[in-house]
C-alpha cells in the first residue's frame, strides 16, 4: 500500500478484497455481454452493503470468503482505507454506467466500463490502487478537505 493512501486504522483481508474484485470485474463483463442493467444494479447494491457495514449479507463478500477458505488462500491484512476508497469509486463507476445506459449513451457506458475494468485489473493483478493516486492528487489540490 502506498503512503498516499487514506488510512482508517482498521484492517481488512486484501486476499478477500482481490477475490471481490474478480467478481466485480466478472459482473461488469457480464453486463457488457448481456446488456442486462440488473447486473449493475445488483453490483451497486452489493458495494453499498459492503461500504456501510453490512458485509455479512453481501453475496460477493460471502462468496469471496468461501473461496478463500475452500482454496486455503493466505490472509494478508491491510489498512481498509484504500480498499474503502476504491469501493466508493466502484459505486461511482457502476452508477455512472447505469445512468448512461438509461439515457442510451452506450459509447459512454463502454468507455466507463473500460476504465473501470482497467483500474480493477491493476488492483487484482498487481495490488496497484488508482484510487490512492487520485486521492493523493486531490489532497495536494485541496489539502483542507482531506485531513
């Protein structure tokens, strides 16, 4: 985790978060293939459940835990700040895709999905968090807002 990431001094299992990311990426690809906006609505709801403390009823989180346990993937604890920030970005991306889908700007949906999948792939494969870089730049521009 880079030093410019927001810290909230609460730990999460980065392995579970990466499995979550794989499910999220799969859902976005599933949406792009099927054009079923229900997938994005369910994904947004799941993000919100996880963000606001209801992980225990999040299907994505519960499936990720099950996979981690089933395959005995090791736990890697990290500060939850960066993961939480990335989840807020994820909600923003999915809601933007839903809005552009409903106003029939399919090129915008595909562009947002491409950026979203790229950011998620960087996190999944390399543990590189674009949200942390954006946070760092925003903090430089508006230091009083990000204390």
